[in-house]
C-alpha cells in the first residue's frame, strides 16, 4: 500500500502538534500520560501560588498545582486549587495542604501534611488548606515594633533639634556671631595657605622626581660601580685578615712549642737554669760566693792600698798593717 504525500504531510503535522502539546504541558508541569489523582483545596488567599507549582510530601515532589479557580459569587471571595498527584498515596481527609515558601526566591509551593486518622481520602475530595507565613512576613512582623520605636525616636530627635536650634539662637547673640564669622574667615585663609603650601610641595616633589628620572641611569651605574668596589675591598680585606690571622696563630704555636721545650729542660735539670733550680748545693755555693764577693768589695773600698800599690817615682810603699 502506497501512502500519498498528502497523507505523509498530515501525519507529520499531527505528530508535530501532539509533540508540541506534550512539550507545552510538560513545561507547565503536567504529565499527559499519567491519569493520577486530583484533590481540591479551598483557600482565602493563595499567597502567590501559580499553576504548575510543585506539590510535595516530606520534601519529595509527587505532583503539581493543576489549576487555580476564583470563586467571586459569594463574599468574601475564595479560591479553589486543584492538586494533581502523579501517584497513589494513602492518607485521610484530615491531611492538610499547606502553602509555603521553601526559599526567598523560589516562590510559593504546596506540601501535604499527611494525617492517617479518619476516613481515607479519595480522588476528587476536598482537603483542608493552610498558609505558612513566609520568611519575609516574619521579618516584617519582627521589624514592625522596631519601626514604631524608630519613628518615636525620630520624632523625639526632631523635637530636640528644634529646641537646640532655639537655644543656639538665644545663646549666640550678634557679637558672638560676628566673632564666629571672623574665626571662619581666618580658618578659610589658613586652609588657603595650606593649599598653597601643598601645591609648592607637590611642585618640589615633581622637580625631584624629574631630577631622579633624568639621572636614573647615571645613579644606577654609580651604585653598581660602588657595589663592585665594595665587593673587591671586602674580598681583599678578608684575604688580608685570613693571612694575618694565620701568621699570628703560627707564631703563637712556635712560641708556645719553644716555651714548652724550655720548661721541660728546666724541669728535667738540663742546662744552667735547670741546674740552678734543681741543684740545691750549687745554689748554696753560688750564694756563699756572692757573699764573699760582697765582703771583698766592701774591704776593697775600705782599704784599696792593700790590693793596689803604685808610686810615681818607683818607690815601694809600705804594706798596710792589717787591723
């Protein structure tokens, strides 16, 4: 069986319309392939609730808001909200459908506060509806007393400022006002002087900056040369210090070795000094000899003729009698 082009075109158009319809309902949150269960809730205020908004149980989405109808025949007006559930859940007619805001920017949604006492709920039944105050409503309620207190404070402050103005008018007479004006003029002159000084400092700073920029290369070269010279001088000084220190240490070591050798010889009795220090008999003989020399010198000074005799004419002098 051959299908004509017109039939193919019609099939494509119908499939496109069905797909568009399915996509449209999907974007609205409807599932056209699921019959589900429908429940109704009566509200006096829907608090921004809109069709296709989620319906959840304990945080899990189980359906969506299918339709919101307004009933304005009777006063006050109210709303009938149709909830479409995607699955069968057992709960009683005492279950509450609460409108709440899960977040500040998410908008209003519906959640079922399940209740199992009482007769079971069937599709098409009407559930109880409540509204939970949003976060902003709670903040507004808490800020309302503060706002009233702030208004009272502002009124008191305004009254106080008015009294202060009146008191200042009474305190500040004409002479005082003239003095204040004169002081303000002086302050203006001082500020102008400060401004002129600031301009002069700015100009000086600009000149200094220009001078530094103009001689920047030369200054850098001079600093580099100075740094190189300092490095060389430091290296030479280190070498000199190391050489002198090594020389001094070597001399000290040689001197110490010689001194230790000399002390060892003295302690062992070798040499004159060792003999003097270690031979007591020699020490006593030297002491006795020294005493004899002292006596001889004393006698020589007293009686020189006894030891030296001379005559100009060759005549022998008589020997001096000993005492």
